[in-house]
């Protein structure tokens, strides 16, 4: 929910669609970070000033969550099983929905997405088990 005409961390939701259907996230998502990647090409002409060109090369997406059940562990196990049984692993999509401070809704879709369970979490007495998903997307497009 926006506050004081600014976005807060509660203004975003995501839906992950894999080639095997939706991948439900646990009810408590702690953080979502999507960061663009670039290949930087430098030019240092002898007759001019240095220049830099940034070429987009996808997006890294990290999702931290509180573990509330086996869903993401089961996804990781199924992905591993599919790979080692020779199945062709297909990419999916992530849809990002943002409630804007002015009341509008922005929606973006990451395409050609691969998702992996990056950290299933650490198990310690009397503490929550926090895990991390990592995704890579080739592109981000605006839906609305």
C-alpha cells in the first residue's frame, strides 16, 4: 500500500508461471529484488573521449521467503528429476503487479524465465526458516 505518495515494499506482488504450471509462493514473501544486467562495451578512441555503451542482457530476480511448507523444495526436486531424466526444461514467466501511489496499477512481465531454489534455508532451533529463489529473465515488458 502506498504511503505519503511513495511506494512501500507492500505495493508489489508477483506470479510465477513455469512450464509445469503456476509456482505458488509461500504466504510470507520477505523481499523481491529485480535487477537489470548489462554488458558494458567500452570505446577509447585515440581521437576522442572515452565512451561506454550498455547492452541489456537480462534480469536477475531474487525472492526471499519464509518457509511454510514443502512446495518450493518439491519444485526443486521435480526440476532436478526432470533434468536427469532427459526432459527439455522450458522457461516460464513472472508477472509483477505494482500498486502505484496515484491509485494506478502497473504490470510488467518477465519472459524466458528460469527459476531455481537458491537457498532452501537454514534450520535452527526457535528461528524461522528463510529461503531464497533466484530467477533469470531475458526481458521485461510492460503489460499495462
